């Protein structure tokens, strides 16, 4: 649905937002949106890197267990 908006649609949305919120409120809304987007990206990045760290810990644990198992066989 959003893919079909195009440039005229975006301009129309901006004009409607300007009429509804007024010119003094739009910069505040833009800053709040930018801050929210930045925090969302940071949280997403932390979650993804957290998954990578968890996978590395699992792999290290498995390798240690395999080494201990091989030591007992020798």
C-alpha cells in the first residue's frame, strides 16, 4: 500500500500534516520521530548482536564439551 504513494502523495501528506499540526509543531514531531527511529535501530542491532553472541557461547560450550569427551577416550 505504501509503495504506491509516490511523490504527489507524499507532498499531499506533508501539506495535510502542516495544516493539522501547524508549522511550529512539525519540527518537534520530526525530532521525536527521528529519535524513536534511532532508538529502534539501536535496539534491533543490540538484539541481532545478542543473538550472535549467544550462538558463539553455544558453539564454545559445545567445543569444550567435545574436547572433554575426547580427553576421556584417550
